[in-house]
C-alpha cells in the first residue's frame, strides 16, 4: 500500500467515524482536539488575514505608492545591502584575488569598486561599527573602546551597555518580586542611520551589527550583537566538566566543574545565573548526569531530557530551564561538545545564551523579531561575542572544535541574512558576519611562521584563513545573485588584520617610569588595579590602547592638576614613542594620539586622554587590558589569539567593495551611513562626520574628477 | 464482538462508578469536572506518545513564527501573502501529523464519552414522574401479536400500549412510585427481554437504550446487548435530560466536558512536555 493510499484510507476512516450518529464522535479529546480546533482557528484567521490583505491591497498599494514616492522620490536605489565581514583584511583579500581564488570579490571590484576603508581610532569593532552606524567620530558617539574605566572606582567596565537589576522589588517572604524590568543603559550616543531612514519611511533590517544592544525602537527590525550578555550577565562564561584532576588549565573565562567518572557515569550540578528572585540570593543550579555510550559517545540527562552526546561534535541547542521559585522559569540555551569519555570524561558547554524563543532581555526590535527568527529557523546564538575564543585560548577546546563552533554560528547568521534579503524588496539590509574576525584572531599564527604562538603547536589548520576567505567569497557570490540591478551592494570590513606577536604592557611601562604607583614592595600580578596606589598614580591604562590621567576632580582619587596635564601627556607620549623592543629591534609605538586633537564632539572628555597607536605585530599586553601590571613591559604573545587589529589605524584599514563606483579615493567607515542615506534620497544629518561616497552629482562626473575627492572630509584626522 | 464490547463496557462502567462514587452527594458537575481533568491529562499524554512530537513542534513553531512574520512585514504585501501561504501549508501539514494520534485517541475518547453519556446525558426519574417506554420490533408483523409489559411492584403502567406500525414501535407510559433500580420485562410471545429503569436515587447511570446493534451497545453501555434472534430490536426509556449547571448557567455535558478537558489539557501540556 502506498503512503498516498494509506493517507486516503485514513482520511476516509476518520471522516466515517466523525460522521457516526452520536455526539461522542464530534470530539476527539484534548491533544488531537487542540490540534484540530487550533488548526481550524489558524486556518480561519489566516484566511481572514488573506482576505483583509487582498481587500485592502489596492488601498495599501496607493498609500505605499504615495508614502513610497515621498520616501523614495529622490532615491536612486530600491534596496541597499551592506554585508559586513568583520575584520576582513584588504591586503589578504587582494592577494587572494590576484591568485584567482576569490572570483566573486574580483567580479565585484570589476563591476564597481574596491577600496581600502579608513577605520577609527581605536581600530576595533565597537568603535568602528558605531562610527559606521552613526556616521560620527567617537567624540560624538562616546564608544572609545571595549573597556573604559569607571571614574569613581577606576575599574574597567564595558563601554557599550550596562545591565542592572530592577530598582524596586516587592518583598514576599523569602522572595523579592521585581517591580519592573532590568535597567539597561546603552553606552552609545548619537543615532544610527537606519533610524533616520525609518523616520523617512524607509524600512531596514539590521542583523548583528556590533553595539546595537539594547535594541532601540525604529522603523524596521534589528537583532542585537556585541555586548549582549549571557544568562550569567557576563560576556561569555563557558563551562568545562572534567573528571581529570591532574589537568593543568588556567581558566579565567570559564567555570570548571569537577566530576567523578565512575563506571561510566558522572553526576554533577552546575550553577547558572544569580537567583534574583530570592532575598537570600545565590546562584541557580541544575543537576545533570552523563552516561557513557558506545564508540566514545555518551548521553546527557538534564532537565529530565536525555540528549545524545557524540564525540567531538556539538549538540544542537539545548534548552536549560532554571527554577528560581514561584513557578517561574529562567531559560537559556547551550550547546555541548563531548571532548572525550576515556580515560576521563571531558565535556565543554558553551556560555548560557539568552533563549531567543523567550528572550530575557531586549535583544531585538521589535521584541518579537528574535522570536520570529527562532520559530522559523530554529534557535541560534544570541551572545554578543558568541564564538568562544576564550575556550580555545585557555585550551579547553582545540582548533578543530573552535572551527566547528564558529562555522555553526556562521550558518545561523547566513540563514538570517538571506531571510532578511527575501523579506526586503525596498529598504536597507545590513548584516555583520563575525567569523572573519574570530577566525583571524585565533588562526593568524599560521600566516606568520616565526610567530611566538607557533611554538609547540602544529600547523594542521594552516589553510584555515585562506579557506575562510574563499567561504566569504562564496557568500558574496550568493549575495550578488540575490541583489538586482536596483540594489546597491556594499561588502565591507571595519578594520584589517595583522599578526599580534608581542604584547606591550602599558601599565608596567607606566609603573616603571613613575607614572603609576603600587602599594607595598611592587606589583603582585593582581588584576583590576589591585596593586595600585591611587594617591601617587598619575596615569593608568585600560583597554586596547587608552591611557587615562588620574585627573583631580574627574577620577575619584585623582591627583593630577589641570595645569599639569599638557606636560604629563608630553612626557608619556615621548617616552612611549622612544620605547624599543630589543628582541624584535623595532619601536613598537608608531604614534600616541591626544584625544582632544583627534576627536571632536560633546563626549571627547570621556575619551582616553592618550591613545597609543601600535606598530603591527605589537599590541597592548594581556595583563594591561584589564588593569594588571605584568612582569615585563614587552613579552611574547603565545596564545592562540595570535592576530589582531588594535594597531595604529592607518596600518589596519578595512575594505570596501561595491557594485557601483564610488566618488572618492579614500573612503572612511564613517562615510557608509551617509552614503546609504544619500542613496535613498535622505539628507545626511549635519552632525555626521562622514559624507556620501556616491553623491548624485558624481554620477555625471568623470572618473578623473572623482579622484580628487576625499571621503569624510569633516571627519577627525584619521 | 458484541460480547467483547459488553465486557469492556461492564469494566468501564464499574470503574466510572468508583470514580463518581465520592461525588454522589454533590451536584453532577463536580464529577464531570474531575473526569474532565483526568481525561484532559490522559489524552494530552496519549497525544504526546502517539504523535511525532519533534515534527509537530517544528511545524507549530513555523506557524507561530510566520504569524509573527505577517505582523512584522506588513509593509511588504508580497511577503505577507507568501507567509500566509506558508501558514496554510503548515496548518494542513500539522493536521496531517495529528491524524494518526486522532485515530488512536478515538478509542479512549469514545469509551469515556459513552460513560459520560450514561451519567450526564439523562437523569434517573423522580418518584411519581411519568415516563415513556418504547420497544422497537424487528418485524412490523410482530406488532400484530401480543406484546406485554410486565412491571414490578412500585411501577405502574399508566396507559395501554400504542402501536405505530410505520416505525415498528410500541409505546407505554409508566410511573415509578418507589425509588430504586427496577426491572421491566417486555414479553413478545415466548420471548422476554429485561430493561432496567431507575428512579429516585439522585444522579447516576441511567441507560436509556438497550439495543441489539453492536455500535449501540458500544455507545449506550449499562446493559447487555439484545440477542440477534430476539424479535425486539431495542427498548428505550425516555428519561428526562440531566440538569447540569455551573455557576447558575445550564451546561450541556458534552460542551462542558469539551471545554473543561481542553482547558485542563492545555494547562498541563507544558508540565507533560507535550506540543499540541
């Protein structure tokens, strides 16, 4: 009997039973009852919607025509696609185009244009992508780095967003019922170009552009990216379950859960987010059990569900339900990666991502957009920095596992991106892919044979970056296919990439030169300025190149008087410029910038006082980033994180491809937003530092004439 | 087949008697509520076990997602219509996925319904309340012979029988003066058939039809089926309808069961981890 006949027979049988002359058969109970009642409801509802849509279609078309004509009257395009490939290096791209392995990039260059794209100071994603979206220099949008110091405590904190629990709670026995939502403050100021577009009736779909958390209201849809926390409130805390007590690992970004692996069974409990519902606080926990299976596989029993764990494969997203009390549930999602079951059990778990199916924080606009994506495409990573570079750096994951994870995330992003293209016939689609940044950070050592990070490591993934660029070329090809003639396509990166061979511990240098003082006999290696004697400290470094003066009246324990600022800046700048790396026989500092000279706008006072522009190969040392004082001023970088972009910005430009020619010879990242506005016929706001790369009048210009123009003329010096 | 159905009915009737026993002093809506609760949970659990939950979840999620999409992409008419098409397709796909569980669930639902009908569709007679008793003969010619109704003490036949040839029926009007479960005997020539009649015991099982058809035996439990060679095809006592009310509102037992079981099932589907 064919399946078709079975179906027909089943239908006939059901119809027969339903038509039997008794009331009992009119109902088939909950379950099937729901299925049919809700299906009929959905069908009726959808039919009603369809009828309403069709009946109102002429009216809507007319309104759209009028609105659209108004919105798109001066528009030169129907659609703009910005495909962001975070950190894709123009030099490497050009090299591979010359080798002929990037045919789509080459085609795009031939059809339209290819340029290096001036990046921001600092040359890093939070700063650059914020300048991209606002068209402003950091002095106007206030995002100067990943980390900035809290002027009251001097402690480093995230520059882009702050999440605090609701201020008011209702005590109820052992519980504290929150009266309101968590308080989320965005660090970014100014306004993204898609908000301006929306105000003019042009709808945008924005996917995973860094520094878009919390998601702000505008006329379009947006999914947040960088700075979305995990359920623990951190920027990504992974878990490592291991029965190997002899294993020596230095884990600073993960939680190690020791297990006993007896007769192929391990039971344990791990802790997740803080229980903010209980007055006594504490962390929510989940018990679990791992049982060994055959061929090195296992199974995981958690939340009453058994999940197969295949050796060296990621599980699909698994939902974790934490119970804080009062019948409430806090839901997160994770993937597991079984490293081994013999002789020890070693199991990795990703940071607990906010569940997009029921988001605990505003990770999208509208709030339902995250849910829409989850329902139609399956669950996906929501964490800001979702590729777990820390787990590889700390050698919990190996390169294979990291690659697998990164490509899984990339597949999710691609699905979202092409869905957005499918849903947008008019308007802007912007999507940033992070894989280019994360893989280059972790695999750049393979492009530099003498890199210190190569010591003792194999070159199995020597071709990882080449393969990555080829994959991106294929993505560009698919995007070009989806873009029609009336679509302006931009493929861009926010900065380039170079090897990160040596770390320069700025706080160590400041300490050794008397600008930073410590308590006791000397630095103990404490993080977060644990050793610092603020009463005698004139300057300190936080983040990826910023140096802050301990200014009286600004810093809580400031001692530097205003009239000493100029001299102090000069001393530090001159000293750093003169610094020599005796091992590599180079001066690691190319330039030291004075914030008041390179930034403009109302937030310059919040910027680091000095910003160090490093020569490629040298970057801020790991200890210095979070306020530590390392043993050495300059030391080898032996971590997997072997490539970087926090160098002197002119040395690490981004790239810009377009399917149209551009009218300047030196475009900057601040020009992209204004260009999109201009293409849609929307006036570029006066506060923007960038300018259109495709002004209408340029269409008639000759090629020679365009060569004389320069992008973002009003922008800061860089 | 008839014997098997009779056996199942007997067992189920006993089980439901036990379930209803604690509620006999309360209005019948209480018992209906408890049975609806238990049925709701059981049937949702059964749906979970008999359906492809992974695919059901996928399809339901897609429907929900695309419904959100219709709202999100209002400005794109083409997209909205395309999403509506997808919702249509997925709804039929979902109904397809529910077909097999539906077939399986028909069996327990039918059995539960018959027991509910036995208890909540009609009510036993009140003492002194008149009632019609109707016998259906297999052959109209049987009506030409003698058909008598013998009643026990405490039951009075109020009217002589009325024969209706066109429908092969003979009808009496009775009155029950003594509470209890009485046996009426319909005599057709040498053949006799017993039919129970209940009066004055509050609410409880009241089988209004005793029949020779297997399907009727299934649908109207409470008494054994009539033998196939018996001249009578069915005997029916026209009990008055059961008066079910909730918060002063009259409720049909079927509607009440439908709403209550769905509500309980819906409330507990999350606990049971079942997608419906």
